[in-house]
């Protein structure tokens, strides 16, 4: 069960501290991710150049590693930034976009997990199952499995890696291998907006930057995403207007809205 007072406390902390969230993410979602972080009150930076990732990771309050559009130089940058953040004790949130789709993508996921030791891993059901070597093929970056079906895999992955694992879906599951939190908020239309999951990863990172309890931070980040998306959908005629309304709802989110809408 989510403690609404703790969630409101963390939202206020993100807004008052405006943590710097370093994103090494994909071309498709950079704009969405940056705007989502700005809307929630964090400070985004997108930096993947080999010449500066270590320096940027060393001053950031959280690091997002997202493998959506892979290429070797970016993988090298991810590993450099990840190792830098790990050495400094900075939270790392890993988004294994498309895990299970190709052998190369699977190898990169394994390397990042092994060498960077993410604090939080957030993906859809198929991606989380694939990380557990369950021989599940993803359909591009879309999930072919329900979040319910991936919970056992998520628990196993959390125990294997020491990371908190987040499964996005109709119900979001967040687990450290033993404890499980759930978020029921959201709307199916959110799946029709590219990069919504990647934005969730970044928002989770903003909460991880201000709360050392990774299970609670991840739960709060997913709750904020779900509430904003659910309200935005009631004001949207399609996925185009949802993108704009979602950012507005993130920006305007307050304690009263959280108390009235949390599921």
C-alpha cells in the first residue's frame, strides 16, 4: 500500500531540490523525457559523448541508462557513466528497451547489469521476462506479456541483481525480490504515446535522486506517472492531445490530486 503522505513528501522534495538527472537515452524519446522531468520539477541533462559522460555522471543526482537506439559508442558511454555513478553511489535506473528482441540487445543488457549494477530496472513485462532468460521474444519495444505474468520473473531478477525491478503495465508491479508494491493508476491510451515508458524511467530516477529507499522511490515515480496519465486521458481525444495534457497534469500535480486519485 502506498503511503500518500510519503508520496507527497517526495514530490515536494523533487520540486524543491530539482535534482540533476543525467540521461543516456534514445533519439525517439529525448524530448518527451526532458519535458517530463521538467514538468515534475527535476533538471534533465542529455549527454552521451564519450568525452563528457564521466564528468556529467559525477555531478548528477541520478543516472538513466536507456538502450532504445543502440550503437557501440553509446554502449561504451553507458558503461563509463554507469561505472562512474556506481563508484559515487549515485542511483542508476536502467531501461532495457526491447530486451529479448535481438542477441546484441540481450548482450548489452547483461553487460550493463553486470558492470554497472543498476539500482532500479524498469521495463514492460516481456522485457523483464527476457532479462530472466525465459526465451521470450518481444515485439519491437512493445510488450507481448501482461505485467501480472512477469511478477515471478521480476522477483527473481531483483534477487539476482540486487536491483528493485519495476514492471509497467495495466498494473505496475515494483519489487525488491521480497516486497511487492502495486500501482493501479493509468490509462490504456498511454501505451499509444511513444516514449511513455521511457518517461516513467526518468521520473523514477528523479524520485530515486531524493529518496534512498529504492522500492519506495520507484513506487512513487510510477504512481505519479499513472495518476497524471489517468487524469490526462479524461481530457484527451487521442494520443496527440494526451502527450500535451500529460505534461500539464505532471506539472500541476499536488497533494490533493494525489489523495483523490491514488489507487
